[in-house]
C-alpha cells in the first residue's frame, strides 16, 4: 500500500550556520548515547524502587528494539521530507520518552518511555551524520566525522559518574529529566542554524514496506532479548517460530520493495559493493566486539577483584586507542585508498583479540590495558570512516536511508552477539564449575547456576579459590577465541571494499 502526497523537500543550503548546527548535533548525539550508560548505572536503584526484577533486561532490550526497527524508516523519511524536519521530530520523541521515563511509577511505564526514547534515538545518530555530510565538502567532512566518532566515547566516560551522582545526590528520575533542557538546546541550535531551501514535489510513502520491515526486525531481534532475559533456549518452539516468522517477513519485504515506486530500502543499494561489504563488516564487528566485551566487567570484578566502577573504566583504554586512530583516519581517508586503510587497521583488533584469547590468571591490569589499546587502534578506523564511505557511495537522494541502513546491521550484530556470547559464557562456566563436584561446599554446589551468574563466592580456601578463578579465566578465553576468529573474518571483509581514495569526484577501480 502506497500513499502519494505533496512534500517540501528541503536540501541543505550553504548559508547554514555550520557552527550552530554542529553544536546542536554533537549535543544531541552525546546525550542520546549518554542516556544509555547513565541508565545502566542507575538500574539497580530503579529496580529497588519500582520492583520488576524480571523486567531488568527489557529496559535495554526495548530501547534497542525500537531504535533498530525505526532507524531505516527515519532515514528514508529524511530523504523524502528533509533532514531538519525529521531530526526535530526524532528529538521530540526522545524528549517525550524521557518525560515518560522520569514520571514512571512502574516498570511498565518505564518500558513504554524507553520504547519512545528508542524511536527518537533511532534517527538522531544517522541523521546527524547525514546533516553533517550535507554541510561540508568531502575533504573537510573526513576530518569533521573523524572527530564526531570519538565524541561517542564521552558518554561512556561520563555515564557512570552522572548515574552515580543523580542516584546518590538527587533522584534516579533526574537521569531522564536532564534530557529535556539539553534536548531543547540541541533542537534550538539546529533549528536556528540549519537552512534548507524548499522544493515542493510529490513523494510516495511505502506503508506496507515500513510495516513489514518493523515487524521483521522486531521478530528477529526480540529473540535474543527473550533468550537473555526470559531464559528461553535457542531451540525452543517460541524462539524458532519467531526466527522463522522474521525470515518470512524479510522475504515479503524484499518482494514488496521490488514492486513499489519509492521503496523504504532501495534494493539497488546492496548492489553497491561498498554498502554490502560495510553492512557485513559492521555486523561482524558488532557481533564479536559487543558480544565478548559486554561481559568484561564480570571478568574484571571476579578475577581481577575490581569494583563495578573500576571495571567499567578499565575498557576506556580501547576508546583512547580508537580516538587516536579515528582522527588519523579522518586525515588519511582523502589521501589513501580506504580498502588498504581499513585492511591494515584491522590487523590490530586481530592481534588484540588473540592476546585476550590467551588471558591467564597471572595477566596483569597493565597488560589488559595494552590489549585494549591495541584493539582500539584498529577499530577506530570505523568511527566516521564507514559513514563517510557510505555517503560517497550513494546518490544524494539516498544518503539518509544508506546512513541508517548500515548502522542497523551493526545494531543487529551487537544485539545478537550480547545474547549468544552471554549464553556461551554461562554454559561454559557452569560446565567447568560442575566438574568440581564435591570439592565445593554443598551450599554452593547445589546452586551452581547461581554461582555462575553471581560470581565467585567469598570464603573459599586459597587453593580452591585459585582453581575457580582459573575456570573463570578459561571460560573467557573460550569466548575471546571466537571473537578472534570473528575479527579475522572482519579483516578479510575489509579487502572487498573498492580501491578508491575519497574525493569530491571518485572513480571506481576494479
């Protein structure tokens, strides 16, 4: 089903106030990302206040579901109706969801608010990249977006601090209320600074394609959320049914998109080698990186003996490495062929995950910091670099949907990876601990799964404590070995990118 209507298509004009626009975009990006890290820090207090422990994982799950489902839809609408209008609508959703979350008196209301926030956040990131790409020529854009990528590390740094401050000094409700004035400032800066010229034309909205795409993404991505939070097995009838339904819906979606005049996701995008390779690459990195490192704080607390806050900050060296390489990449993208740039850079995470796969009980914190820096040096090439290649690989009228579609694959990879690796870690650890048999106190051996989830209990004799810690380390070695293999696949994928140097006019080389 399609509807045709008049729309004021609004290309960005050169007379836009670039500083105001970029300030608005950066503020919006930081706070949409910061919200996630702050909420994670405050969740124990929220659960204590609202109850609903069984819904703990759904707070993040619902957010990611709506973010992923609406990301391509919002990108397409931005192509049809203009960047500014859709960005401000997304910010309205994000602020509205924050109000609902802040006023929540039950977990149900909190989940509704998180879903609304997710819809808004699904447009803020890709549209920020799209708008910034419209403002600058490619040579400047490489430097600007090489800078914008590392900005995403600020929320990871400030999140635990802000979450702790609001919970301890004010109220957890304010972790959501603070988004309101900040979001309004970001929206006002962008509304004031961004100038778009109106060109009225007819556009066709593919309602059937949008409905099928949202339904397919929800059907597929709700499965890891159910596995992780409700205890379903991947082989259970419900999970298999949802996966089959998702595949069928994707099939119908592809069929519809091949027939309609203005498809939500133009299928010809995936005939472009760069779009196809980058979609596979970000999915692979999301799967391996987020899947393995999401459980690292658990390792740091149980094996290294760090506090939750210290464990959270131990991953910052990876961000430091990524910041440096992202900025260097921003300068090199217009001078060096990006296939070689990505291929050489991805040697580093392969080395980093090889080192993580050989962790042992004697590995020091300093060594782990070095491992993170090495991994980050390679992964930083993706911050801004992949978005810039996407922008220069498609026509201007498809830039919004392309910049929303590729990150969608990363979101799917991360969501699936967290669930698969979490279950793999739990299964491996439980199996290893089960081999101890009667060596463990009876009160512990009878609740082995609780021990795997809750960590190493206190009061074990030193020799047994060393044995248990060794089993924890071996379990993490197991999941990092899989991540090492996944990073090798990512390294290979890099070499399928086109042999081009980004410039205002690019010519494809075979």
